[in-house]
C-alpha cells in the first residue's frame, strides 16, 4: 500500500501492473481492496495497470464527513498524480456517482468509464432508506452482529445467492466477521442521498458503459438504465442472478463486460 497527499487529504492506494492505467472506485463503506477479489486479477491478466484506493472517510474513526465534491476532487487529483492526467475508470454504486460527476466536471481525465449499480436520481424508497441509515449510524444504537449481517445480505445479494445453502452460509459468516464500521458509514452513507442529475448527464460526452444487476434492491436496473439513456452513446448491460454486489456474485460476466468494452472502444 502507498499513500498520496492529494486534494488536501491523504489517500491510501495500491498500484499494480504496468500497462494502460485503470482506476477502480469503490462504493459506500467499502475499502478499495474489495476489488482485489475479482476485478484486479482480471484486469492485470489483460495487461492493464490497476489502481485501487480507499475513499475519503474510511479512516478508522470515519474521518470528517465528506461531500461528493470532495470525492470527485480526490479522484481527479489521483488521476493527475498517478496516471499523467487521463485513464479508464470503473466505479460502483457511490463510486459510480463520483465518476459520473467527474465526467461532467473534468471529462478530459477519463478515456472510458464503467458505471456499475448506479442511478441518476432519487426515488421515494431509496431516499427513505438513505435517511433511515443516516439516522441509524448517527445514533447510539448497535445492531447485533448476526442481524446486521442478515440485513446486509438481504439488501446486497440476489435471492439466487441467498437460496443456495453453501453461498448463504459463506456470505453471512463473512458479513458477521467483517461488519461495516459504523463510523465509516456515518461519514459516507449520506452521500447516497443524491439529487436528480439526469438532465446534467445529457451533456456527458465520454465513452461509457452502465452495468446493472438484475436483483439489485439498492440501485435497481431501471434506475441504471435511466443513466445509460441520459448519457449520449452510452452502452447498457444487465447481469442476471445478482444483487447490489453483482461484481462479487457474478464476477466472470462482469469482468467480461468490462474487458469487451475497454477493447472495443
């Protein structure tokens, strides 16, 4: 792991490989090393240089509450510092929203963008969910570890995964042993409460691919398809039998979509 001092903050990152650079931007509450499970090995095998990093707010104490503009500025500064000012970018969930805003504000920094599990506007359920989570993480309430794991599984995984005895056990054990830090979620979760940006996205000119996950409850496919429709020339793909963690549930298909997009454009 290395450290970069950019945009007024300190970012911890990993930099592997020696080909054309790709930066991977993680979603709410998750560290950059989650990409190491599936996406980093596939990109390295394809000859890319791969950079992952921890978003601002992932310090042990959660750090100060960032704004979306802070994360966009961090990403822009990393691209300028580590990639010479231009690269491919992959973002998921909150990370995809950050990439979308970068495409608006600093389009010259991005040669291609993959936007996974994304949306461009709020709806009633997601707005209420964001507000409820922000209230929970700002309170003194501590969910029992087993219940927190079960709730995370229901929100993040496909019923196909949860109905598989071996897979359900594996994921629930993982979530219970490695719960998301409350301080981190307190710092980052409110960024999920986005405004309607679809009209703004109509001015994005970069080459983009939206990947939606069929059983995603947090960012369902119809919201991702709206983003793909708003961005001129954007491609759209949907992956079956996976939820919000589709890049972990169906990594081979997700990786194939990313590689095909990168090589075809």
